[in-house]
C-alpha cells in the first residue's frame, strides 16, 4: 500500500497591476519558475486596483519589508507628491490612502506569507534572488 502525504504548498502573492510593464515582467519570471518547479509554491495574483490590500495585509507587508519607520517607501513618488515627512504616519492612514488612490502603491510587490518576507520587485530581476533566498530556487 502506498499513500501520499497531503502537503500544502506555500502561497506567494503578487500585488500586481496588469497595465504595468514591470508587473508583467515579474509575473512572467514567476510563471517560468513555476514551469520548471511546479511544486515550489502556489502563486496568488492580486490586482490591487480592483481589490486593494487590507489593513492587516498592509501591516504585514510593511513589517516584512522592514519599513515600519518610513511608510513612504511602499508608495510610488514618481510625480513628487509624497514629500519626506508628509506621507502616512500609520497603517490606517496608509490603508486609507491606498483605498482612495491605489495607483500610489509601489508595484509589483511579492509576498511570502508563510515565511514573513516581501520584496518590491523593481527591477523585476530581483525576484530570482528573493526566491533563492527563500529556498524556492537552487543556486
């Protein structure tokens, strides 16, 4: 008699904008990894403009990125609207800002909920190093 243990795969979430070239490049890299290693992890794709991250998700992501003291680092500032010292000062303010104007959120963000790690994948090539660091890819 043989049996297989029911092992749950870790879940990685890509916080993603389908209109963003960097997001699409990151998604392409992740799909290639999964083609080569289909049992490495399960990929969850979150279109943050349709469904912004929740307050709890943002709190965890900020902790995983180790940016609790500078919440501006999770915001895009290409237009110069977020001045130093003027951004959100709490997770609640960050949550409200992202709900009001989701495009302000940095993207893409790749999150490993099980290992408590996240990365802002800019440039997209940072994903390979992140996956190696987490043990999903071999050197």
